[in-house]
C-alpha cells in the first residue's frame, strides 16, 4: 500500500468519524430539545394550574365577602324595620298614656283598663277593691295622689264593705298615707320626672306585699299582654 492509498484511507476514516460525531450531536440536540419542550410544557401547565387555583381562591373570597356584605345589609334592614315597628308601637303607648290623663279628669274610662265603671271616683273604688282582693290583708296602707285624696277618702268605706262582702271577711283597716303621696300627673308629655296618671298603691302594713294599681301600671300590664296581638294587627304575622 502506497502513500496515496494510506492517505485516502485515513481521509475516509476521518470523514466517517466526523459523520458519526455529527449524527451523535444531532441526536443529543434532538433529545435535549425534546426534554426542554417537555419540561417547558410541565412548567406552563404547573403555572396555569397555580393561576387557576389562585383565581378560584380569590373568587371564593369575593363570594364570601359578598355573602357577608349581603347578610350585614339584610340584618341592618331588619334592624331598621324592627326599630320602625317599635317606634310605632311606642307611639301608640304614648297616645294611650296621654288618654289616661283624661280618665282622672272625670272622663270616661277606656276599655283598655278592663274596668266597668265610668267615672274616676268609681274607678278609684274599683281599684281599691281589686287591690284588697289581691292582698287579702286585715290592715293595709294606701297611697294616692294628693289631688285624689278627697275622692279616695270618699269611697274608702264603700270599697272596704264591697271587699268584705266579696271575700267573706270583716272590712279591713285601710290607712291612708298622708305623709307620702304618689307623684302628680305629668306637666308635659316628654317629662322625665316621676309621675302618676291616677289610681292607687296598696301595701301590707309591713311593706312586704305591694299592689301597684295605678293607671300607668295597668297600662303597662295590658300593653305587655296585648303586645303580640298589637304587632300582628299592625304588621301581620312575623316569622320567628
């Protein structure tokens, strides 16, 4: 083999090695590109999933805030409605309280008092008899407004006799307190001073048992008893 043949053979070997290297490099490059594309796709999918989760989280937060705001607005509206209803009911009671002042000025007694008498003097007698029947004491202390003292003393014996007949006992001793009187009628509607629209307060001699039978106390009792009926008449059936 001469030098030319050797040179030719070496050249062929070099070309073979170069071709094999190029093919190997191309294969490595292709494999690397495939791996890169796969990893890139995985990263993109991971980011898309992360963004979706973040969006869903914020969407849930917005929905929760919306529900909270709606609930707060609904509660605020209910409170306003209830407050308005209370204002109406209280205004009715205020009107009734003003009407009580007419009772002690010898006007007709309204049915709200549940007393069948028409004049204030007869009403006082009825309230005294009722108080005696509740106390069932042989001796009691009676307090009234100073303005009503004359009428109270006028009906005292009749009331004691009527009680005795109804209870089947001897007429009780009724001591009128001339030292402490019930407050007078209010001078104006918005007064904050103690006042009494009329009626009496009876107590046992030891003061342990007290029967407050003033017109104001009777109004409070009747109003509490009738409040559900009043609300139903005014506002309809309200769900609990």
